[in-house]
C-alpha cells in the first residue's frame, strides 16, 4: 500500500474514533453525577446515537453509493456536528441536552459506515486484500480511543475539570473540526452509481440464514455493550477509582484493542475461521461481566477493560470485514450502513433502554447494586454464545 493512501485512510479512521472516544466512555458520569439524571434519562441521552444510527447510515450510504462523493459527506456532517457539540457542552437539562445530542448524533452516525466503506473501496481499487491490509488501518481506531482517553485524563489532572465533566464534549467538538478540515485531503471517492437501489441489494442478504443469525446476535451484543458504556464509569468510581483516573483506566481496552487488531485478528481468522473468531470475541465480553459481578479487586476491574478491547476486535471488526466480503463494489457503503443501522442503531438503542431500566431497578437509596445489574448482560451473553456455537455456520 502506498504511504500517501495509508496515511489518508489512517487519519480518517483515527479522527473518527477519537471523536467518539472523547465523550462516550465518560459522559455518563457527568449525567449521573453533576447533572443528577436518573438511569432512565442517562439511557435516553445515550440512546441518541443508536436512534440516529437507525436512520442516518442508511441515508448516507445511499448518497455515497449513488450521488455524492464520500469525503464531501464527511466534511459537511462533521462541521455541523462540531457546532452542535459545542452547544451540548452548555446544556444542563435533560430535554435540552437530549435534543442537541440527537441532532449531533444524526450527523456523526452518517459518517461511521462511510469511513469503513471509504477504506474498503480504496483497498479494492488498489487490489489489496481487505482482511490483510485493513488491520493496519483499523489499528488507529482503538489507538485513537486510548490516546484521547489518556489525553483527557491528563487534562483533568492539570486543570481539575473532571468534576463537572463537560470537558469531554468540548474535546469532541474540537476534534470534529479537525476531522472536517482533514477530509478535504482524503482520496477522491465518487459514487459507484448502481442501477438498483444499493440498500435494497444489501438488505437482500438477510434472506441468507447464516447472515441473518450473525446480524441478530450482533444486535444483541451491541445492546449488551450499553451496560458497559452506561455503567463502567460510575461503577469504577463506586469501587474506589478516582474520577480523574477513569478515562485512562477505561482506555486500557483500546490499548489492548490496538495490539490485538494487528497481532491477533488475522491470526485467529486464519486458524479458527470467522465463526470461531466471533465466538472467542463474544466470550471476552462474558468474562468482563463476570469480573464486574465480583466487584473486586480494583486492579482486576482495570485489567478486565482489556476484555472489552479483545471482544471489539474479534467480534465487531471481524464482523465488519465479514460483511464487506459479501458486498459488491456498488453496495459497499450500503452494506456497511446496513450493519451499522442494525447493530449501532437498533441494537444499541434497545440495549440503552434495557440497561437504563435494569440500572434503575437495582438502584436503592441512590446506590447501584452493581452485582445484580451485571448478572443480566452476563446471562444473555452466555445464551448468545451458545446460539453461535450451535447455529452459525463457518
């Protein structure tokens, strides 16, 4: 791969996930803490991204496959998103923050599948194997998430902004501006202009039972991830980990994810195949919740963040590569959009509502009963793993 192409694609991947990683892992602590929102309200704020992902990726994927250059969509969406995130940082009421975050997430969700499809498109254009070469670009997604977590922790140590927590939103806004400017320099990615609506072609793959099982179970696991995102920051603080150390502690996941993307992903796919790689990845999420159920020791809770990173690589990224192998050149953006709409959209939305309900159910006298809370996703994860073992063909 030429260095110019590699740097351009890596920049897009890095910035896309730096923006996401700036706010998503730690915003819940601001909502549950300084803003005194309930678990249900926190769930609805976090539901803005999945709600947006149900609609926005399908629209942006259709535009990118049929009408508009991919990089143009990225520029416009991130510029609008930056403005909205600056506004969100000033909102302190549930209704006001929900409306602004929903607007922001509609913009951001439109860009998520396009970064993937842009990468896969140029790898295919240059006759490069996506399974082999994409790992060097996917590497920058967890690296960005980890680095931004450590940056935010350093910022909080120096400027003492962790208690209010709005700094994560300002950081996401600044990164969005940088991303938008950088997208002007991405390689030209015009629409393929398929004759039939690309999204309909992509959705026809749901008639394949194996792909349907993969999509449904993926939706469930993405829903269970909301227990991780909604609960971990507050859980760590309740277990005695200082709030200023939470971003860096959670960033352990992305550090391990970056290493596993380069070292482990291709190796397991070649040795075990797609099915068993997905099962191994899902099992790491089960192990994470088992550690959470134990509630101690603190060092093990921090170390267990690596399980989330390993699961993300071996389940989410391998799943994205699997979906791309089923797509044609004309439906590449739409196939990634369908996957994001089902998982980051429907899966995360339902998971957000479910996690918020469970957190409120097991909250007594303003204290969360974390053991009971995390037993729920642990049990569901075990069932999903068994479904893959017995019904997914690989």
